[in-house]
């Protein structure tokens, strides 16, 4: 009877167990998770072990490394395995306020307050094997068995062999050196534009104030432009010629 009482009490305590994601919401960063290991107990009539499956748990917070204003986050898909860790107390009030809270649900180690930690996979789903001894010393981020960025003692590498970064100028060549080759060309373009603006501002067209009034002499800072202006306009020209914009 004592053993049965202890087993019954332990059957209501939840601490940690693997789970399988049924659905994931990236907006709320919560998942529906089904515990992957059945709960074991004893039958009261035959004193034999019995098993029961725990139902799907909704809206489980998914934990990613996040601190100091930075976050490391990966996609979560249905079928992914996670480790469910059940908290001692209710999380509802703390999740709402973010401060020290008083839980209204008095249950301890309840099935209702787990968090999910991605990356806890069974042996039947091992990660892709490393492609060399050096990879064991590198921090790896990317697709499992696909394109990856690796950071190690010798610097940053891209895998598999032959994969190049998206921006060769920013990553393969020092950025300062790349900019140093562009700046002289930009300065030359600016100088040419300034010369053109100066030439434009110093140039005026012929104009006629009205019938019978002598035509004013054209003024220009460019003698070649003045010579190409052509003969003087007739005195009967009534329109006022202004600089085109």
C-alpha cells in the first residue's frame, strides 16, 4: 500500500521528458507538443505495470538563447523533437508580468507549465556526420547536412567546399580596402559635375526687351559658346528669352 501510494504520487509529478512538436507559431513562439514517453504506473487490481499516454500540451514556450539584446533562433517544424522541462510553479502570472509573481494555480510540477528546448533528438535521428576532424572544433550554424557557416580557431569558413559568401566584397575582401578603390572615382565624378555647374551658371542667352529696342550684347564666360550663339536676333522679337532650367 505504501509503495502504491508513492507510485501514485510520483505519477502526478512532471519534471522533464522528450516531446514531439505538432505545430509551431513563430509569432507567439509557442508550440503544441505531445509528450513522447508514456507515464508508467501500477494497476490496482493486478499489481502489474501499466502505461498511459499524456495528451498534447498547447502553447508551450520554445526556448532559444537570448540575452544582452541578441538572439539565436532557428526554424521549428512539426515532427521536431524537443525536451519538455516542467516548472515547479505556474508560469501564467510570470509570463504576463515578467516580474516576481504569485501563482494562482497551487499545483507543483504540473503538466500544464512546461517549456520546450529544441535539439533533443532520438538516436534514430542523428545529426549529419561532420566532414572532417576540424569541424569538431568549430561552431557551426546552417542547414543540417547543407550550407553552413563555421567559426573556429583559424577564422570563418563556409561549407561544403566551394560555397562562397553572398557578398564577396564585404566578406572576401576587407571592406576598407574595397571602399578605398571607389572613393577616387566618386571624387572625380563630383569634380566634373562642379565644373559643369560653374560653366552653366556663367552662361546667359540673348534676350530682346521689346520691339524697337536694341538687342543686348550676350555675356558669357565661354568664348566658344558666344561665337556659336549665331547672329543677333531681329529687333522685332518681342518674347523674352530666359535661361532654360
